[in-house]
């Protein structure tokens, strides 16, 4: 049966745009602008979901974005909040957390086992035997919970963006609108945000009794026309931080907003009355009923009873009557009075039953709704006396208005001190952090004029704090009139479930039990009972839980605090937080060649490098070994563009290098280069590279790939600390680099450059600036892989062209590209270390066999003092070369495998590989100095615990005399 | 002579553009839809400016040195002055400058030659990746990639992060229309181009070639 009403003034639905969708397999229709909940309620659907633990039927409750029992899922999206999410054409919805559908949920039987499953039962029931806990945990998780994530859904990028404003106004009710206008009028750029799809807050549904609608229309016109006000609707501020950083969540994205001042005008949340069966479909807040009527033109119920402790209930009754409902009675906890609202009610002929409360509701069949209520009398404070039974009323709904609590989560998040006012029966802000302002109902104000004036005041105050306009004159309005909040709207008879927290299915007795067990503070109570941990984050439950706690302990509420508020105030999809994933990567200039040539790329830090070049039909290991053999036998080209490249100049360049590196560079000749080791102050090796002298005060220095940026930062710092006149430049990405290595390297390169490559003209460790096919180049003769080698550096924009030119020129010499793994193998054969692979965060140069590169007789270098101390002490470990007994062990040890003696760990492998050149497995390892003599035997514990025998060897394993990297031509040899 | 290429040449090539020569450089003329690309420049467009010749300078008393070369030297840190036709000279530090040639490549080349003789000038190869984000809706792309508050832009060069990469931003109106240059280390160029292009396309814009930038696009009716 349709409950859709005739068009309502200002309704949010567009009747010209019907929308069809499915729920639990059945087709439904609504209008554009409907939420899922409003469309289903309009279609007569009462059971929208099942509760978390007992699987009780649940319906519409608050229609304020916090209905945690009206949550839905589609194939791809889970936990859709039905009271906020608009219906979309073709949506196929299911209720979350049911077994067999929302109507015939097989787990509804859980409702009968309530007495066996009190709060915290699983802590006691399933912790022994411990081994079975995972089983029970799984079962509990299956039974209790929310939606099921479809991990197979298509990846969807959710954008995440940044925004800025002077003043952020959160909440676009009357106070928020006034604040935004006042701040913008003063000159501030204002962002006005509201969770609802329309601006106006309560003005959008209070329009039938006062001039709210006219005031709203006027305010909206002014806001829309204001150049300095931007608005965002359907946007929730889920997190707020003291420095003005706010997390704005809309349907698509997370916006990271930076505001200079923030006005919180978030209003209030209605609070429930607690009585048996207060959770069933048909029990709802007065605000929900009015929003349903005014926003969506849906009749909330046919025959409702209104339970109220303030005049808002009267307003709801009149709205329901006007919409066509037969209002059975207004049950008022207050004594009968003669207020204008009461008089109006009587004029309408609505039955007013004062001084009463609902003792219990009578459930309809299958708990699918309400069929009546039983009333009781109240005492002089309005507290129910359930033993004093009163009328029984037949009805199909209970509409509640027993009080509100400020929507103060964001205020609390930024450190606002909130205190409970016994006079107002609510929390009120008493101390706000700088740059944060509160306005409207959140300040305890009720009347429209007060809220508007408070908004103006806050807007002017926020703007003037930023230097816009004058500070507001006069004082803010203060809460006045009788309290609108009932102090303890609870009927707690022995039978029937009366819920405090509908998210977590928590009843009054659950709190009582928890308190009796010693969980008697708000924080402990929360953790034991899980109150406030559900999707609504306790917006309807935290205050009531605190009231129960205070009552059970016989203490006043004043002085008590609810639990700490932390971001986020409302559930945020993980996809929103992840957003579009920015994972920067770096390409060398020759990247296109590598991918076209079939390179298997690997990450080296953020760089992508060729691990090896795949050859169809060959294994990874075979490819790597063939690349290495080809370098040894002919010539290979490797992209070393990722190396750090620093340029140094200035009159103090030499002094700077002398301090940075352990070696000596004041005697390095122009045109020569030298290996350099850098340590930190504790003497630990942090980097190495080649220092090339291009001119008297001009150096070109390579660093490790991963260390470049950190080294450059350190160098800048040291240059400032030392006050040296040195010019530093990190040229890493601006120069491409490649190493042409192998006995035929000279043959390939010579025709392309305008210098002589003869050994006499360009010896080992020399550096030359030249032209390579017209391109300015820096060429270093290095021997990292142990062959004749030229490291060619050219400006990055020319590097791919140079690379291709070398490949082309080397065709006759059969030049082939080789990757990082082949290079690692080749350098291992030479016994060259890789810093951070063959060293760790504690390695000093003497342990790593780099003592030859440390000149302790220099006046100063970083780490020198520490190394002097190290020098006086015996070494604890030494990096040595080894080979395994078997040329190819059945279980190949790997890097970082341990070296074991008896049951003791005495060392570890840092590098290991099978050398196709040497036809044996070789490696580097740290061992105690006592075990470093050649042929000393030891065992490596490989995968699976297998012990692999090995023995110490001298390094370099290959070409110990270094003849191949110094290679001269036959003619030169002859000379 | 081996031609100089943009660091994102392989990313551009993957989209089958039409190439054209611009002096010694090869640049994208268009991506196959010149009409749409011209229109996009007014709305939202991304273009590659990486191949423009550049020169970095560090040293001692550089401002005086450059002034002696007849250049308008930016006085303030991060300020920018024109260099030749369509070029720029930006002050990146007290003693650090970046020069970029517009159409006058030879001017930069001769300056490089002259400065190479100066003992106090340290010439630096600048191979930056440089992109132009143009159009009225450029803010939509920045909003998703950059935490800088453009409302407080003081003019000149701004160092910030775009899509997680350290970048140098500079407002650079194109034919009187708003546009921003985004520069970064060339090694990050392919990543940043793809990130910006993807978001630009998501926002309804497109990548455009040099032809679209050269045209004087009439104002949008919107």
C-alpha cells in the first residue's frame, strides 16, 4: 500500500523523475530525491533490516543519517545507509546481515536466546580451550555483523582532493546559514557544508507552524548570490582537527580541507525513549516523522501515538494529523499545562494524555511492527512509575520526542570542553579551542531567533578573528526556558527487550550487568559493552548509556563525560580513504628500449630497472648467466642511469670532499677518479661511489641509487654547518648513464667519441669530457664488473639516443644489454661490495674490507673519531669470500641465510650466486675474524634447515690481478 | 647529431600522436584531433613542454653576472622574468637561476657559451619534465593532486608536491588564458604525465599537442 502523500511544499522529491529499483528481489519505484528508506517506506515496506545480534526486525528510526539498522548492500557496495543514500535507477538492494532475506531471516531465532548471550558472553564462554577460540570467533562474526564485502568487485578509483577556505561552516541550519552570511559579509571566503542534500537544516521540515519557510527562502537566496560563499551539500565533515584540517566526505570522495576558522553549527541528535520493544518498525523519532512528511511526502504511520517531553512532540502530532494520520494520542511526560502548543493540540481535537509514559509497546506478529502501547504514570520529575499502569492504546507507531543531545562530536574532536548542565539536561560547550566557534542548537539554543542571532555572532567572531570586519557587539544568546530534555526516559520492566543502543543490540540490563562486573566508568563500559561502536557511533546511545551508568551508581550526571571522540565521526568507506593511489615511480631515459627488448623490470627504490632481458624458452637464471658470460666474453651495455650523480664546485670543493669521504681527494688529479666511501658520525658505512675530478674545483661524484637524495640533503646540511664555499647540485635525474663493459668495449665506443680511448690516453679510473656523436658526455673508466668498462654519462634528453647509437655501433661486436642481476653476479665475481646489501646499519669500513679506502691520517672526515675507537678494538666480524663445497648445492643458500656453528649463529651470507664463469657457487659473508683464513670450513643453514658446507676463499674470485679491467690494446702491450 | 627527446617520449608514442619538428626537437603536433585539442586548451588540457632547452646556473654573484649579459634578472627569490621571446628566467635561490628558451634557442646557446667562460658560474644541465595544465577547469586537476592553496599564490615559482612528486609550479598564461607549468625531475616525468593525464581525462579534459597551444583560442562562451 502506497503511503505517498500529495505534493508537500518544499518537498525534495522530483515527481517527474520516477526511479525503479529492487529490494530483496522485488521491484519498487520511487522518485529522484528519495532515499532508499523513504522510497521503501512510501511503498509500505516496514521491515528494512535486521538487528546486529538478535536479528530483530528493524525499520525507519531517525532518518538522520544514523539509522544503523536500515543498511543495504548491492553487489559492489556494502553498508549503504538507507536514510541518506538516494535511490538510483536499477539498484538491486539487499538488507545487510540476514540469512535468507530480511523477512525470513533464519537467524531471527537468535532473539529467543538473548538470555544466553548477554553482553560480553563470548569473553567468558569461548576463551577455553584457547585453540577453539578462532572457530567460535568465526561463527560469531558470521552471525553478528554488517554487510559482506565483495572482494572481487571492479577496482574503482575514488578521487581525493584538497580545498581551502577562510571559514568553514559545518551545518546549514538557521545558525549555520546566518554564520556563513555574517562571515562572508565581513569579507571571509566561506565554505558551507551540510550532510543533507539541501541547505536549511530544521527549517526544511519545520515549515508548517511558523515563518521558517520564508526565512529559509530568503537565506538561501542570499547564500546563493554571495560571491564569497561556496556550498557543499550531501557532504559530511567526518573529521576535524585543531589546526583547521577537516575531512569532508561526499558520495564520491574525501576532500582534505584546510580552514583558517571553523564554525560548528551541527545541531542536535534526537534521543530515544527506552521501553520494551522500542526498536521495532514503527517506533521513530518525531524529527524522522516530520522529515518523512516534508522532505519525501510519505505518511509515517496510519495511527501513531506520540510520546513527548517537550513541545516538539506537539509539532509532530500536528504535522501527522495534517498529513492524514489518525493521531491516537499525545502522551506527554509533563503535567498537563496550558501552553499555546497544548491549546493548539486541543483545538485540533488530538487526545493529550499528560503525566504518562509508555510502559511497554505491544509487538505485532513476527515483531514486524507495533500494535499498541501500555502507558504508566510518571512521578513529579516525569520519571515513569511502571507499577502505576494507565491506558492501553491501539496504534501502529510510536513517534518519540523526549530530548536531544548536541551533535558535538566534531567539537570534542578538536578539544572543546563540554560539560553536562543539570539544568538543561544536556552537554554544553564551555571552552572552545582557538579558531573554533559553535552556534545554534549545539549551544543549547532552541528558539529560531536565538539560533539565528547566535549564528550571526559566531560568523562575525570567526571573520574578525581572521582580520575580516569588526568583532561582534553584544553577547551571545544563552539557553533559556524550561529544559526540553527528559532526564531519564526509561521504562525498565523485567520482561521485554528495551534497547539503548540499536547498533549493537544493547539493552538496559546489559549495562547494569557490565556495571555490576566492575566496568563502571564510561570508557570501561564502552569497551565491555561496545556501546557507541556501531555504525552510528553512539549518536543515539552514548548519552543514554551515561544516564544508565549514573543511575546505577547513584551519582549525578554532572561532571561525567562521554568517551573520547576521535575521527571519524561517521563510517567512511575505505575506498574513500585510499582514494586514487599515488605511487610515484621513476624511469631512466632508456626505459623505452628496455621494455621493447623484453626486459623484466624490477623496482630499485622508486626506480624501475631491467632485472634481466627475457629470452623465450630460457629460465631467469639462464638469461642472467648468459648476460654475464657475454660481458666476460664480448661486450655488454647496462643502464646505470639510476646512480646518484652529484656535481660539486666552488673554491672549497676539495675541502668538502675531504670531510665527506674517508679517502683522500686533495691529491686527485684532474681527469682522474677514485673510489670513495662515506660514513656517518658513528663510523657506519652509508654510501660509496666514484669521485671524478673534472677541473681544479669541479667534481662529478656518483652515489648509490638508493642513497642519492639522502646524501644530497646531508651534503647541503654539512655545507651549511661547515660554512664552506661549495656549490652542490643533484644531477641524478638530469644525466643518463650507461656502462659499456667487456673486452670489446673500446672497439664499440672509440668510433663514436672525439677523444682517444687508448689506455695510455685514457687509463683505468680516468675521466674525460668529450662529445659522443655530437652529444656532450662524461666518460669514466671504471671496473665495477671487472672488465674493460666505460661509464658514459650524457644529458638525460640525449641518453636514449646515445644508448641506441651504442647498440647500433656495437652490432658488429655483438653488444647486448644486460640487467641488474647480471651486474650483481659480475661484481660478486670481482668481490666488489654493494653498500646496504653487503653492509648493514652497523657495518664500519674495517669489517667490510674497506680499510684501504680509509685514510685515518687526514685531519678530519665524518666518522673519523668513531673509527679511531673502532681501530683500537678487535673486529667482531669480517666480510669474507666463500664458495660452497658443491658447485651447485641442491638447496641454494640465499642472501641473509645464517652461518651456524653447533647451535650458534656466527655469521650471515650477504651475497651468493652461481658463477657460470668460475663454474661454482660463490658468495660474501660476515664471519668472526678467527674464521677468515682461506679454506676455513663452515656451514650455511639454507631453506628448510638444510646445512650447506662451504669454505673461505680469497677475493676477488675473478681476475685477482685486475688485468682485465685495466685491459690495454695489443699495440699498447707491445709498447 | 643525436636528437634530444622528452622524458615522456615513450608515453606519448603509446598514444600514436602526430610528431613535428620544432628546431632540433621533436614534439607532438597533435594527438589526432586538432579541433578538439584547440577547444580543450580553453577548458582543460595537458601538454608537454619538456623539450624546451634549459640551463641551470649556480655560482657566486650570479645576478650581477647575468645583468652584465643584458638580462632582466629577477630580484626576489622565486620571481620570474621573461627571457627572449616566450622564454623565462626564474630565481630558484639566492645564487641559483633557471633559464628556459622560448623560441630563441640560439639566445640560450650563446649565453651558455658566454657563461661557460665565467669562473664564478656553475652551469647545470636542466632536463626537467615540464607540463602545461591549461584551461578554466585546471583547478579540478590540481584539487586532486596538489595540496597547495592557489588562492594564496604570490606569483613566481612555487615548490610543492603534485601527485606525490616534488614539483616546481609557475603560473604561465597561454594567450591570455590561465595555465600553469608543472616541472619535475625528468625521471618522474612518465609517472607524473600519466597521473595528470588520467585525472585530466577523468575531469573531461585531454592531452593536447603543440599546435593547440600556439593558437589564439577565442574565449569560451561559458
